[in-house]
């Protein structure tokens, strides 16, 4: 029996390359405390070296450069890579344009490897052992992601959901409504796998495994929120007619409610250390 399509299949992972500007303009950044917790966890040398997996447009890159890391970004897209190189020109930064699984990198060399809402695109059975080999003893592997939950306006959520049921669920054959996830639920192996592509870093030899969570709310206008949806792989893979109708409905609903859509986020940090 064939697997149902989701729009998140790994062969779609290069799709961000043709929406570079949209991605840079609307994708949210990450809480400053998240980076502070990574730096506290990671052991560093005088000139620490880091790898960023799936760097995109560098939404998570500046804190590591500012902290003194020499960062090697591994990015599959040529447009994204060019954007990164221009954005961080003059810093201790370089880009390898390749899937992480194929990138030529020196083993036992890096103090930190991190990925920001990107590691689910990597084949974990290749990526996790490779991370382990690339890190020095004591080096840290830090994965973090933004979990977008429901909006704060329940009436608006319900109106938006009617358009999803008609134009999204009809294509992906899903009857599941979005649900809020708690910190405890997000720590479970099934949710770790959904978010990062594997169930437990411990199974790859990592130790001192820890999870942290950060709750925030972000506010979008109708245009901003629709542009954000355009950067999601599942939405981008919708048939054009479904996509146009869905986005028009969502935009109209948000405009009706004061052109403001407040969204709850849980930012999730998951880390392990090479012994």
C-alpha cells in the first residue's frame, strides 16, 4: 500500500531555493534564550568551529558568528547558498552547497553542529552517525525548531479551518484538525521523530541529552501570514487551484478580524553530546 502524500517528502527539500526572498522576509527568528542555552551547553575552544545544517537564509546564523564561531553552512540550494555568502561576507563563514548527507567534512573537527527547523529534511540514519563522527569528543549536537500552534483568536481559527477542510484536507486526504501540543507531548519519541526525523539521539551514541522549550506569540497581517504559508513545503505542493482558493480564504478571514493573526509558537531545543 502506497504512503499518503504529505508535501513533506524529502525530494521536495530543495524547493526553498526559488523562494529565497520570501523565506528571508517572513520566516520568524528564534528566541535569544535558546541560543544562550546552546552556548552554555556547548564546550568551546579559543576558535570554536560549527556546522549549520540546512542554513536557508541564515535566520539562525548571526548568534553563532557573534559568539566567535567559525561557521560552515551546508545548504542544498544554489540560490540560498549565494544569498548566505553575500549576507555573511567578511565573517568567519563559508558555505558548502550540497545535501548534508553528501557534504565532504573532516571528522573529529567540530565543537558544535546545529540545525534550525531543517534536520527533518536529512536522512537521520545517515545524518546522525555523520554528526557523531564530525564532532570532537565533548562536541554538541543542537537541534531546534519552531512549532507553530493555533492562533489566539478561536473564532478566526475556526473560520480559517473551514478553508483548510475544503482546499487542503481534500488534497492530502486528511481529516485531522490541528491540535495544541504541550511541552510534555513534544518530548515524546513520536513527536521527536515527527519534528527531527528520529526518536532518540541516545540510540546514535550521544549522551547528556536534554530538551528545552520557549513559548512565544507572533503577530502577522493577512499578507504576511499568507506569504509565510507559501514557504511551507506542504502548502507549496498543493495544486494551484487549491492553493489560490486556500490563500484567498485565509487572507479574507484575517482581514475580517482586524488584519491581525496572533500565533502561538513553542520553540523546541533538543541537544546531545559526543562522549
